[in-house]
C-alpha cells in the first residue's frame, strides 16, 4: 500500500473511532441546563461611549428624520436608536472585528460582492457626520444640520442619498444607506441593546419578541392573538 493511501486510511479510521467514543444515546428529550448561555449585558443609557457631544445632537436629529414619530409609533430618537448605534460603534461592529479588510480592496467590484472598505464603520461615521455637517454649513450660511428646518434637513438627505451632493472623504450614498440600516436595527433590535424603547418597534409590527415557543397557539392561524412581546431584558428584571 502506498504511503499516502495508508495515511489517509489511518486518518479516517482514527476519526471514526473518535466519533464512536464520544457518541451518546439520549432518550426522553435533549438535556438542557438552565442559564447555560448568558446573554449580553443590557445597555444602560448614560455616558456616551463613541459619539462626541456635537455628534450626539446630530445623530439624534438624524434618527428622527429617518424614523419620524407618527400615529403608529414613537420616533427614532425616543426609541433609543442613537444609544443603540453609539454602543455598536464603540464595540465589535464599529471596529469591524468580523470583517476582512486586508485587501486587495476593489472599489468597483461585482455588484453581488457588495461594497468593500479599508476603514471601519466607526471611521466612516466619524467622516460621514463631519462631512454632512460641513455640507449643511456650506449651503445654508453657516447653519449646522441640526439648525436647519425639518424640510431643509430632509431635502439635504435626499440629495446625499441620490448622489447629487457628495460628502468629503466618504461615499455619501453608501454612508446614507448604512445610516438607514443601522437606525432600522436600533428600532427593531431587542431593547437589551439600547434601542426599541418599551418594544415600540415590535408592538408596531406585531412581533412577539424573544418567546420560548408558541405550541399553545400554533394552530390559531389568522387570529389576533394579542401577544405582548417579550424582551431578553425580562430575564435580568426577574433575576
């Protein structure tokens, strides 16, 4: 027998033996240990961990322009979208911990590949917010974005979204899309992460939240079950 075939056969044999040694038979349901997995610590509003004082005012204003309060629900600022985003940008998301960025970076790659960046979301927000404020001041006699009327703010954002007005140092269209996506995440995330105050986003769309199962109502299709959503925060409040 050739050496390569011998080594391959031995590897398969040893792997099979290891599987047999570790194999167990369970009956009566899978074993479960309460509290075996710990959820993230709840975000508590207070000190800002990423945004500066000027950026806080701007990002809260943007939250309400992107998700305005209406008869359906509260606005993005009240829902805590800025707090959610602040904690995300100062953590793994903001630092692009799970994103490959070593290159080669192709700015105009295939559409299915999505945008590619050398910088992190935190760096793009720093540049994007400063550039947006700079554009507002340049086009409105020195007024910052937060000093504009709601109509003026919406008009400026529409022009950035369409690419009509570029932002210095960052792709304005991609920055706007990222901003909208992050605000959505804050509005519909578990309140554990700082947004979705009082589960307002979930209540608006009828999402039940982090419930264990629905076996008692699974057959009641087409009914309004009046289910109150449940957050992972409930676990901490009961402990």
